[in-house]
């Protein structure tokens, strides 16, 4: 559900290991016989296209780039209340019907406004919408009592959506991406159509048994729970290492391709993307615990056991038009993890629309095909419904 601080040292070690495949596999020294057997097992799974020198060149090229993406700054329109006062509603500009974007809490939300041509906020503004963006704040930079998912929704997101509806003088459209989709569903289920007139979710997991993380979290829950309860926040690095482990060769190929890119515009975009990936965000430990052990290990959302403010969060309780974007090449949120949400909606929604995007998780919102695969279908639905 995101990647945070890029684990460059681990990627470097993996690329180096891959490039020495033949040497390591052919070693006959008795002193390393046992290690050799272990390496053979691992090396059999290493793709042949992984090139240490190409990776090294890409990493060096990125490090030498003078351009560094600055986080967009927007005026603050409203803050959450009580414990969630660090959560804010930002004005990303535009005029017309209001759309509120709800990003994941695992990564920084400016992935939705990464740069010219790969910016959902830009596309929505151009299409005639006023765009508001939820900012969860940084628990590491803004020390306070750790937030729970319950507080994030009831004291953070819900007051902001109510503020947005007040500014718009009527219900607003809400778009939730990844983990933000679940939070948007919870708020929409509780606030109803008087505040959330339309709801779109994208790359949102629902049945977590279809993710690789379900097994991992279930197996490690016994020691992971006390670890999360021992500190107020979870630093971005452990999450980054974990998500990288789900697809270790994909990011290495990305850095290799970065080294080969010569088009200035494309290189600028790739640099922005790498900067965003490196701009990690800490997570409140109670949120990490409920997300990793509740959603992932125990599958509470799918089972109807996720309760917010006393309200069970059930897809069939949503009474507004829905737009659901499924990502077909998504490693973090496989298609089968998203599909069950549709099955639980039932016949309660008005004009539910399902869109299949031929993208991965991050490329859905920040890739070269994001406009055709996500921005345009979403705007078309917002305009029509």
C-alpha cells in the first residue's frame, strides 16, 4: 500500500549479488560449500537482466541530478479537531464542482500532484473542478499523542469533508487512493450522501487475504504487536524495506532504466518520482497496528469487523454513486484484493462504475499512462454522474 524511504542499500546489495551470479554459483571452495548451496537456491530466482553496473550507473546519475522536487505548498482551509488537529484540508486550486482527494497515510500525498503531465490535481483543475487535498501531517515532525484509525476518520477526515461541503454549499466528490480509499469509504459510510455526494476509490485493497502481506503479517503478529506498541511511531524505513521485499527486482530495474534515460522531460519526471519515493513518512503506531494486524492479518475490513466510531464499515451501506478503479498489474494491491469490495456493494449504490486500469500501483497516479488510464476516466465519470 506504498513504499516510503527508498531502501537503496538493500537494492544495491541485491543488484551486486545478481551480477555475480555466475561467479558465486561456480565457486567450489569447501569452506563456503554450505553458503554456496544457499546462494544457489537464491540465485536461481534472480532474473538474468539484472545488471550491477547499470544499476550503479543509474544510482549515481540520480545522486548527481541538480533538480530536487519540492513538496507543493497549498493554503490550509481547515484542520481536524481534538487529537487529529495536525490533519488538514489544503486548497489545491481550481474552480467548479469540488473534489476532495484522500491519499494514503503511508506515503506523502503529493504523489497526486507530482509534476506537469503526471498530476491528478492539475488534470482535475484543467477539467473544471476545485481540488482540495487531505494532508495527514507528519507524526514525526508534529509530536502529539499517536493517532488511531478511529481518530483519523472521526476527528480528522470527517470534519474536513464537512468543511469542504460547507465551502461548496453542498455535497462534494471524494476520491480515495490506496489506503485513503478505505478511509474515504469509512467517512462516506458514516456521513452519508448529504456530505459525500460521489465516491471514487482507486487501487484500494479490501480482501487482504489476496495480498502477500496477509500471510506475512499473520505469521509475525505475535512479535510485531509488542514492537508497534513500544513506540509512538513507526519510522518509514521498516515499511520501505518490507514493501521493497515484495518486488525486489522491480525497483532495481527502475534505477537501471533511469541511468539509460536521455529525454530531459522524462528524466525530470523520473527524478520527481524518485524524490517522492525517498521522502518517507512515519506512521502512528496505533494506525500501523490496526492496518498491518487488523486489515492485513485479520482481514477485518472484508469480514465486516472494522468499526469506526461505533459504526461497522460495510460497503453495502454506501448510498452514493461509486467509481471503482482496479489496477491490473499491481503487486501491492492485486486485482483479487480489490474485486471483493464490488461483490459486497450489493444493489444499494446508484450508478456504480468499475474501471479496469492497465497500470501498477504508483503508475496509476504518477505514471506516463496515468492520464489515459485513470485521470480521464475519472473526470468523465465525475462530469456525467
